[in-house]
């Protein structure tokens, strides 16, 4: 029997999305992550990106596969990506499969009956990731990254691990969150605007095995639930690229524009699928428009507050600043 289908019309910072979901267990998570973008409709002439979320059905999935698709890459031993022209397939044993068609501007995701990810993580993998691939051709980039702002100074933070302790310290000090897990970026009048995306961050606690159900994960926290202020829009002033792991001392080092492009491309937080292997122009635009700094975090979450202040008020480039742990 076919599952009940819900349909939402969305306007995600400009581009419009027609999203269908036939997995009832994900409806609350979809509303939490994307409900803020819901609209009654859009003007005539707007062409939506089409997304569909379905329960996993092997026969249906087989009809959308291609025997001539080639294996493109494997990511973190968890996700396999296949390619044929403008079509891509994502296969992940933890939650299911996705078919992405760049030319048609559409995607389909099929969700396993007993996924090993919580609903929000499934939304990120089955909706936000394919949406990020499709929406960038319309001038909006979606990045799994943190962004904060205080007194008009906005920073994008690219980190390979959770910075939840630092975010809590920053918000206590008066920073507002633009994106606590995902951030949208759009060019406006020659500047790059950071745009709010609902989301959550992981708590920094001892890792444990995830539940195999669609229940929420208690290791995740949505900071707005703690009544922390958010902000919808700010122009990006600085990008901080965090090195893997924490050290006894924290430091930040501003880098030149040429070094910045390579630094950001190496640390870019999302795979960008393109049939012609074109590199994203966004790292280059960020390097042109913003201060770029290499960041080393310590075990003291207060250090990032000091480093952001030093970066904001610095007068010289390529200067390293060390903060005691």
C-alpha cells in the first residue's frame, strides 16, 4: 500500500522547491529543518526544483538505476557515489539511496525501513545534500558549516568536528547564530551574504552507538530551543578554517588570498557533483571578499571568542596569535 504523501512548496532564499514526502516518520524533521521556507505558492514562470522522499522499494529503485553508471568515489567508507552524465546516485547503507538529475533539477531519495540515522541526519543526507547540488546553479550555496555574527562582524567557520562548546560560549557573549550546522550563501551587490538555515549541532560528549530507529538523537541539540538569538542575514567578513583535532593552545593565522583558496578547497565541507568536474567558484569569491584564517582550536571553548576578537581588530596580515589553554 502506498504511503500517504505530503507536499510542501518552499522558497529557500530565492530558489523555489517542490518537495514531496511519503515517509511519515520524517514529517516532523522536515518541518523543523525546512518549515520556515514554506510558501503558499510562487509566481507564474518560476521553475521549481523537484524533490521526492519515498519508502525504499527495491523494484522502484531498480527502475531508476543504470547498468552503465560508473563508481565515482566512496566517502568515509559510508557513502558510495555513482555517475552517468548529468545523473548521480548516492548509496548509503545507513539510510538508503538518492538519485540526482542535475539537468532536470530534481532528485529522489528512498529511505530504508530501519535506518541507522536519526530523522534530522536523514534530512541532511536525503534532502539538504541533493538540494545543495541543485540550488547552486540558481545562485545559492548550501554548506554544512557554522556561521555567527556580532556587532555587524560575521564569520563562517569550516570545522571537521563539532564546535558546540564554542557556540555556547559565543552566544553567551552576545553572538547571534546565522547557521548552527548549515549556512546558505548568496552573492549580493558584490558581497557574500550568510543566510540563516535551521539546524542543530552535536554535543561534545563521549561517542556512543546510534539508535537504529527514527527516534531523535539525544546527542544533538538545537540551540534555538535554549532561546539563543539568531540572525537571518549578514555579510561575511571572515572565514575560519579549523584544523582537525584540538590542541593545548589555540591560535589563528591569517593567510594570503592565494593560500586561502587552496586552504578552503582542501577543507571544503561538501562534495560538489558536476558532470564536467568543475570546481566551485565560491572558495575563490570568499578569498577575494573576506579575511581568511587558519584556525587551531583548544580544549578551552573561550579561546575562540578571543581569537575572533583579535581577527576582527587585527591590522596586519599573516600574524599568528596564541591563546593559553
